[in-house]
C-alpha cells in the first residue's frame, strides 16, 4: 500500500510539472528581478529612468542578473557616458493580465522616463485570447501615459511557436505592431530576433536565452531605444 501511494504522488507531481509552461516554472527562479523602486544614491535620483517591465525574458531567467539584456544595455549606456538609471522590473511567469495589475504598484513607486513593455509571451504560450492580450497591452500603455505623459514608450513584439496553430500564431503576431501604431509608441519588431529557435543561444528549455543570447536581445532593444534617448550632439 505504501508503494502504491508513493507512485500516485509521483504521478501527480509529474503531471503538475508537465502541464506547467516553462514560463510559469520560472516563477520559482531566484534570479527574478523586482523593480528597484527607490534610487540608492542622490546621483541616481537625478538620472532619468529606463524601466524594463516584463516577464522572465526581462528578468534574465536562469542567468546572473548582470547577464540580462537590461544590464547589458546599462553597461552600454555607461560606456557612452549616457546618464540613465536602468530598472529591471521583470517578473517570471507574468502575463499581460497580471502585469496590468502589478504595473499600478510599480508606477506609484518609480518615476519613468523611458518605459519598455515586454509582455505577451506567456499569454501566447497559454493560448489566451488575442483580444485579451491586446486590451491589457493598451491599458498598460494608457496607464504610463496618464501618469508620466512625457515618458517615451517602447513595445516589444513577440511571436508564438507554430504548434499553437497557424491562425492563432498569425493573429498573435499582429497584436504588437497594431497596438504600437494605434498608441503611437515605438516598436521592437521581435524581441528574440536571431535568438529564437537557435539551440546554442537558448537554455535547455528552448525558451529562455543564454547569456550570449541576451547580448543579441540587447542589440535588438538598443536599435529602437537609442534614438529615443536624450543624447548631447
């Protein structure tokens, strides 16, 4: 009887693990970053803030926080003598719905000059309605614009694997350029360009980039981010 109980518990645990998307498993990741809502020095207080708001891709799942693409961009800014404070508000497992809820708390505690919105991947992996994802993205952008009307906003485009079905994949991909155009915000066409589907640039889960992958992601972000920065000519 004891042997049977052990097997049953093991099967339940296996099923729970197998049905949980990789992006949700990332919730347990100790490297998950929350927004640093208070500058630690007077110098930081006077710096304009670039806030990266996203899921495990922003948080740098499976890596040291210094290897996440936001940290790569921070070092690039420093090397160019550009005075910005970079805040990584990535939270593994985040969907657009949960991000919409969390955003209120973040914006109340952190001023924003440049807001990079990277959410939607977990919606796609769950097959959430594209209209729901679209609505949440619009709402988050509206919140930022209302609280910080001068903030520059960048929306990060995302795609889903073909196994989600061609119709869903096509409709999902359309969300981001359409929202960006309607909201008049900048768009990163595809955050994981030149990284997605490349085994050597992703962790064994095939979803989250390696440190080398994050270097490429940082380049994808930088291409859109840099023209929006206040740079002395």
